[in-house]
């Protein structure tokens, strides 16, 4: 009938290390800080993922000259990665719930590391793009399980703090990306932008083998929902291509409309399939819980607001005569504030619940954008408000993720982590696309030129995030097959 996940002969023929989770050594498992060691290990992936996301765009110029390619062709180095990542997050999370989250996480690191080395050695642009697809498959295995591993490793009452540390690791990768990438491209060449992942990946693989816990609660699947996976891939790919086309990808207007229509049709078919499939990729009952649906909307809005300024700030400053170096320094204030909020929010707001922290953080981000809408766009004001914006999002994100994951049964935590990371990835893509579109609105140099329109777009997204944080309440999802 389907692809059996628990009894397939091909799995039995593979070495045990490839199909079975290995336990931690006794002295690690019994250590009072064992859960922190597990969280620190997951931070390798969080750091590496955001470093890669913020560094690859710096290679575009070198790739164009090295391969004699157009900008549109080079953009597929990032676009192919994003399309593959978003399409695989939920299927991989569902598979990990059945086979083991540690197992899939370590496999993901292995695939990501090997593919990174292959990217660095790619002889042609299209070979590089193909290796980026493989790299994204590894990243999906890591990201779909990262939040689940943090949540299931942390003891009760420590989940929010652990998610804050993970968010800080992401912020560090985002902050270092432009600096590290610029240094590597200008000295050693673009290939080392991918090569730097290899030593980090090897360290993370060894650490994960010894420090990550085995999966305690699994959600065994009778069969792999291949039809659901195909429909989800069509929906996410068509939607992201439509967003990219609308923001500058060379596609005619009718093509953009066709992409969005295909995304809607495939999304609807996916929802119908999930209600009928014996082992769905996604139990739609999870989305009917307010904490989950509002939390996912909040995650999308927050990352839209976080990544939009990565496009906006350099353009706004260089158009007003500032150097690219100064723009990069100003932009560093955003992830620095995010990291400070993610780590500092736990001790400073210990008595405030997740919902309260979410509203406070999202509200702080919105206030900073209101200020930016009317203040001069000078380096000083931009740096100050970017720091406040990052601080607010850093307070919001761990609290929001904790609300979502607390509402999802432990045996669905891989799927839940996939949902959170899908919302984050979609928000990232929308942030870049919508800001790019807004920058083309209004006359340059006018009181309300393209940069102000872009800030207004970010402000609207932050208002959605505030509303989502306000709507999010506690509650526990009852997934299919769970006792009432």
C-alpha cells in the first residue's frame, strides 16, 4: 500500500548507525547539565543555518564574473535552496517523529556538510545550484528537528530559556554572516563561503552523537503520505516562485498569476488529502488550536520584519551617500539586539508568561518601526531603532515558539518544529520580496519615497505580529488518534 516506515527490508539491511538512534554515554546522560549540552549542540545548527542564509548573497558578484552568468541565473543559488528547504520541512518533521529526531538531525548535518564541500568544489553554476538543493535537504533535516530537540531536552520551566539561547545562536550567525562572508570572498574567494561549513559540521556531528538524547515519544506512521508531500511541494514552490516573480524575477504578469493560482489549488488539495490520509503528514487538528495557529502567524510576521531590513537598510543608506561598510555596521545592530532580547528576556521577565512576553516584544518592534517612519534615515537613528527592533523580536520569538510547542503533543514535536521553521522561512522570503517591491513605490527623494513605503510594509507586518501575540493562548492540541 504505502512506503512502510517501520518494516521496510531496505532499512534492515543498512548499518545500525544509519537507522537507529544511539544513546548518550551514561556519564553524559546523568550529568545535571545534560540538557544544556543538548541545547548547545543544537545551537551549532542554528548558528550555521543563519550564517549560511546571510552570507550567500555576498557571493553573487564573484559567481557572475567567475561563471560568466547573469544575475537572474545566479539568484537561483539562493532560490533553489529556499524552495527545497520549505518544501521538505513538514515531511521531514513527520518522518522524524516516526524514526527518531536525533537520527534525522545528525543525518541532516552529515548531508549539509558533505553538500557544502561539494558546493565549494562545483565546476559550473548549475552544478553549484544542484548541490545547493542537496544542501537544503540536509538543512531541512536539521531545522525540522532543532526546535523539537530543544523542547524535548529542556526540563519543565526551562523551555523558554533554552529556546532563547537557540534564537541567540541564530542571531549570532545572522550578525557574523556579512562580516565573515565579505572577508572570505575578498581574500580566499567565494568557494570558502561554503567550505567554512565543513569543520563546523564535523564538530557538530561528533557532539550530536554523544550529547543529543534519543527520542522518547514517537508517532509511528503506517505509511509515508507521498501524495501529500507532492501537493505540499507544489503549493510551497509555486507560492514562493510567485512571490519572487512579483518582486523582480523575470516572469510575465500572467505567469505570476498562474503561480499563485497553482499554489492555492495545491494547498487546498493538500488540506483535503490530510483529512483523508491514513497517516497524514500534518494533522489539521493541530492548526485548530489558537496557540498554534496564532503562533505560526506570529512567527511568519516576526521573521518578515527581521529580514526585511537586511534589504532596506543598505539601500536606504547608500542612496543617501553612506558607504556599504557603514551600512553593514549599522545593520549589525539588528541581530545584536535580537540576541540580547532572546537571552536577556528570560532573567529580566521571569514573572511574565509567554503570551505577555510575546505582546511586549512584538509591541516594542512595532514602536521602533513607527519611529523609523518619521525619523531621519541617518546612520545613527537607523542603528538605534534597528537595535530596538531586534530587541523586541528577540523577546517575542522564544516566547512565541514556546507557546506553539507547548500546545503540540510531544509525539508530534518534529512536525511542530517543521511548521515553526516553515513559517519562519516563508516570513524570510516575504520580508525580502515585499521590501523589494515597496522600494520601487513613490518618487525617490520625496517625503514618502520607496524607503518609507518599505518601512510602512514592515510596520503592517509588525501589527499582524502584535495581534497574533495577543490572540495566542494556552491549550493542548488533540491530534488524530490521541485520547480525549
